[in-house]
């Protein structure tokens, strides 16, 4: 597989991206295309002791003269910087020169670049950011995690279908269960979006278990949890902050007494396992489901390990036939979606 990597993406610039790529080149059988400013990439590779680019196996540079600002307005940045590493990386997938694209850059700009260059899978109205979410026994998929602040019921149905397909192909779940995030398990509770989405979910040919509460997400009650992007992003950020706070509290308490330190030493393996499970780096980024190509969005603070895992995950997804499977299932639910949407000719989404 050929994996394009935004070499400049993320809060820390070239180094973690290139370190992750170098590790992947040694351990994975993928060709890596480092997209960005050629002289800067070569210089950083030299600093890392990688040697001349020409002698590196399975690593090439695709020059892109511009870089999208992490804090800039996504649409304006992408349109004003057509030769940015984001836009060029998406073009490589569009033109069949890469099988997947990965970036730890501006998540909004990644979505805009993907929509402008790759477009949507036929039948998809809105793409969704799908985040693997650690649960008590395993993990669930939370989507949308920030691509769409305001959603309609038919958007949630498509998120549910795409999430089900992803969990089946990526994690081998034969018939993933789906829950709709709400304030209670009763179908009469929730806002208008939730209540209107329930009958559509039931008719979408998925393993829909009904509404689920926030606590059910971490308990792993369902394999896929669907919500709008605003709520999903709040849930994700709250969970990340809560996990960090809990670990900090435990550390502070352990320091208080010698006996606590002994107990912590005895539980070191448990703490290590827990930290690994709660670490988003382990899951290799969040796929942008619904665009016509494999795109993974990594955290802005991604380490080389996170980039390595994203490269591995991107290769697996590209080989799984994800895009073809999503389009196939969209064809199966298009009548349900069409019946629910207003027939006023309005176009939804970007690109």
C-alpha cells in the first residue's frame, strides 16, 4: 500500500511525523509518501540520522510548498493554499497515487481538503469523524466527533451505517450493535433530533439497539454510538480531560504515603495496562468516513508512536474495501433517506 503522510501536520511539526514514518518503513510493508517542503523534510531526516533520502527504502517525498495553519479558518486556508501538504496529500489519493492519506493537522482543514479533492462517496450527505472510544471490556466507535455541528436525522442514519461497516472491517465484528446517544434509554426521551432519528435507524438494516445514555458509552453497551458532531466532540474532550484528571489524582495520592507507593508498585502492571487502553495513540487516528478515499485524522499532539499506528491502520483500511462497502450499503438505505429528507432541492454539505 502507498500511504501519504502530511509531514508538517500537528503541533510539533516535522519530527514526530518523520520519526513515525521511519519506524513504519522498517516494520511495515508500505510505501510512504512524505508530503511537504522537500528541503525541510530532507534536513530533518538528516538530523534524525536517517541518511540521504535516496537510500531510504519505501520512503519518498512529494513536494508541497505551502502549509496550512493549525489555528486558521479551514475553508479559507485550503482555498488560498492549493499547494499545501493537506491539499496535495488529498490529491494523491484522488489521482490513485496513494491508497490513503494521514494528517495530524487542522482537523477542519483536513475535512475541507478531503471534500474538495476527494468529494463524498456517492449517496453520502455528510462525512463524519469516527473515534475509537475505550470501554470497560473493549472499545466502541463514537461518531460524529466534530465534523458536523448541526445534524438532521438522516445524517445520523448514515453515520450509523458507516460506523457499522467500519467496525466490521476494522475490528472483525460480524454484526456491530448501534446505539443513539440520548438522555435516557426510552424512545420517548431526547431532543427532536434523537426522536426523529429512531424510526429511521430501525429501517436502516443495522443492528440498532435504541437510545443509550452517556454512561453506556464507556460501559460498552453498544459497539457504535451515534450523535451529532457538537455533542460527540464535547463527549470526547470531556472524556479525555476526565481520564487525565483521574491519573493526576492517583499520582498525587500515591505520593502521600510510603505504603501507597508500595501498593502502586504492586499494581504497576495494572496501571500500565490501563494507561495504554486509555491512550488514543493506540488506535491510529480517527477515520473521516464518507469521503471518497481513506483519510485518517490524528491528534494534533501525536507522537511518533501515534503516527506509526495511524500508518498501520490506514494500510489495513485501504486493503479492506471500506469505500466500496460504504457505497454499497448507502444504495440499500437510499430510499429510507430520501423519504425523510425535505424535497426542496437544497444541497447539503461542502464539495
